[in-house]
C-alpha cells in the first residue's frame, strides 16, 4: 500500500458547488453558517482544511478534491459549551490553526457577546492536517489567552463594545504569515477623503502569533485599505 504524501497547499479555483460526503449535523442550527476556512496541507491530492461556524464554539475538518469534499466526523470542541464564539475567520501556519471570533456585539438586538472576544490556537499534524489531541481526546497545545485589545490603536479601542450599526468593532478576516496575524475588519470604516475618494477605508491591524507578545509594547499602527462605498472587508 502506498504511503500517504503531504505538501503545502496550492488551491486551484473551482467554480460551482461540490458534492458533499457526510454532513455537519446542523439540524438544530438552521441559521448556522460556515464562516471561515484554512487549508494548510495536501494529503493524497486532497486539501485538508479546518472550517469554523458563526454559531456555537465548534470547528471541523474537511478534505477537498476536484470532485467533492468529505466532512470529518470528529467534532473539534472550542468550548465552553455555552459559548457563542461567532467565529468569523480561520488561519493556519506551519504548526497551528487559529480561529477568531468576531469580537463584536450581537447585531439584532444589540447586546454584548463576551464569547466572541476570543482567538483560539491549537496544534495540528503537518503530515495529515488534523488537530493533535491528548490521550483523553482533548486538543493538544491549545491557547486561548490572546487579548487583542492590548494592541489596538485608540480609535479602534473606542469601537469595541459599540453596536455594529454605530461603527462597532467587527473582525471578519485573518491571515497568519511569518509569526504575525493580519486581521481585517468589517467595522469600523473611515471615509475616503482623497481627491478621487468616493468609497470607504477599511482597517487591517497586526498582532504577533505568540500571546506573550500581544502587548502594548508591540502594538503597530493599523493600515487602511480602500473599498467601495458601503463595503468593508468580508470573507
């Protein structure tokens, strides 16, 4: 029997929905949406990905090829059980998966959601793309101690805990690159005041992938990306 082979992922764009093998068991969560995905490795010509959802605190793995995708049967519990993490983005580097909550208030009605103020890191096996687990089945090397408010600029800090329709803070995307995070915000946005400006400016801010280095001493100024009017960073 041939041994499994793995490599870094280079995603080929395929237009249209793919047939599914298995399901995500969403019978009790009719509004639950897959909101983040990262595919760090290829094993036997299949992209191995982690996906997260905008309700609850769970992730799953999937394997994608050009014909279909197969849902991993084992749930990845990001707990606690009563957490509404509102996961909005997933990233990966050579050793870890990262799942971030929106860090936003609930939209309708506007209510604080402490559960969304989380960024969770856990290790995966680079040969398989699957999370590493302890003998008891719990995730190995899990870290939940990131406090992103420590590295936010003053204007972004003021948007945290605001209602979304009032320019509240709302993470929508994340990338991990060379031991740094890059977070894209759906809100707040700023007016584009350049001569040709007829759109908005969306925020991107950086953080270190080590919780110990997410501190005011390592804070960087955010940068702004021009987007169309009424738009922001979405994934």
